[in-house]
C-alpha cells in the first residue's frame, strides 16, 4: 500500500516484501528533513552516489503510525499547509 501511495504522489518507489521500501525523490534530503520535523525518521544515503536520491522507509506495524507516515510523506512531497495527524 505504501508503494502505491508513493507512486500516486509521483515518487519512484520500489515494491518490497520486507518491512521497508526504497524510494527515489527529487530531493531526498528535503523529504528526510521534512519528515524529521514531524518526528518521522527515514534513512538517507547522501554519501552514496548511486543512492543519494533515495530514502529507506520502514513501514510501521500499527495503523496509526502508518497513517501518520502517509500524511507526512504527502506533506513532504507536495509541500502545502497540512498536518501529519
């Protein structure tokens, strides 16, 4: 489901069978920092030339944090007045 939501936002995301996925963003560090401002941690790879536009996103196991992640990603990818709650 996260993969599909990211694709709907125009993000180049890759499906995964694990508890995380990898997605490429136009500005991965902006998205990382925007999510961090909402208290959501993702892993960036700024020192890896082939991965520097990507983020490793761990999928929360509970519905509430998952919805919060979805809201935060929507805000970070398309900045506008919004809330992650």
